[in-house]
């Protein structure tokens, strides 16, 4: 009986089978696509997901019968609703001083911003007075309304 001899010269290698490398590459590509479709911040820190419930409200000081409400800061997405349905906005101006009170019937107000407040710097906090589901601001620092409307954004901290 004869034993077959190697036909490759000494030191030469047989060709590598590329099926396993191709398979690993395709699996890696599939996982990369999966992770790109996810919110990376939510993967790392799940506390960032659904942390705030925001509402954006617009009102015209001369017409307080209806207000505009949106889930984002774009007034084009806002819906007109009667004032005192989901929210009540009260506005009063006497001379240089104005009073703004916002009441939310469906959410707590943990943070609020008013576009009409003329802050001296970007770090100045608006001196809101918070009572239950209402916030109130009495001030003489007032910017002109943009296109006749002011915006109040209110936020409920859902983790609080």
C-alpha cells in the first residue's frame, strides 16, 4: 500500500475557506443595522427615555378665549383649543407690570419657560410662584410678543 504524498511544496498553505469570515461579517452587519435603528441614549441610559412630559402653549394677550397647544415647539403643529379646557392661561397687564398665570388640569408643572420674560442673562431663572398645578409670574421684564403671540412651555418631570 502506498501513502499519497503531499502535492504542495513545503511551506505552502491550502486556500482558506472564506465561508466563516463571510458569515461573521453578515452577522456583524445585521447587528450594526439593529443598533442604528435604536435610540443610543436609551440603550445606555434608560432613564433618559420618557423623562419629561412637555406641552407648548401660545396665547394672544388681546384674545384669551382660545389658546394654541402642541407637543413640540413648532406653532405650525399647534391645535387651537378653548382657554380653560385643558389649560387655563390668565394674563393681566397694568402699566409696566404684568401677571401671567398658567394652570394645567392634566399634568404637574415642574419646569416652565415664558418667551416674553426679558432675562438679563441666559442663566437667569424665571421667578415662578408654583401652587399645585399652577405657576404664576409677576414681573415688569417683558419682551414684545412674536407675531402677536407669547409661548409658555411647561414640563412635568415623570421621574419625580
